[in-house]
């Protein structure tokens, strides 16, 4: 009788482990939020309708430099949520920060997003940096 209990317990444990592995590696399970940084610059990103795209880039707005969207994505694919957020690393003057911009994937399609790092009032000066991605949404 005791041997039967060990066998049943082992079978149940195996089933639980199989279910856990299948759930972890299910290709249909996608994160609700995809986060990008400067290392993703120039990449093509695959997203699904209903996901959120969050881009976080280093910046220093205390020196006047900020990230701005200069090539907006197709609004039928990506919709920007609010304004670009700032989070300063410290209270010191000149301290760096990060800027975060959020989008919702609202439909299927292909689009691009281009941002520049610049001082907005310096219209005759080349931007200090670029961030560009291609988005494929299904």
C-alpha cells in the first residue's frame, strides 16, 4: 500500500511539473508590457495588440536636452499614452535622469518611431542622439 502511495504521489508531481513547464514556455503567453532602452535602437520590435510599449532613455533635461518624437508612429498601430515622463537620478543640479514614453498597441500593422535628443530651441544644430525603431504588430 505504501509503495502505491509513492507511485501516485510521483505521478501527481510529474503532472504538476509538466503543466508548469508548458505554461512557462507557451508561445501564446506574452508580457503585457515590453520595455526598450538605448540598446534597442535601430531594431525591429514585434508586438501584439493589447501590449504596452515602454521606452526609457537616459537624458539630462537640466542642461536643456530632452527626447522628442519627430516621426510619430501610425496611430492605428501605436497610440502614445500621455506625455514623456521625467525621473531625475538625484536632486543635484545637472544630475542625469531618464525619460520614459509609453504607447499602447491598438492594431495590427507596421510603423516606425523616431526620437531625437536635442535642445528644442536650437533649430540650426544637429541633434545629440537618435532613437529609431520599426514596430510590427499583430
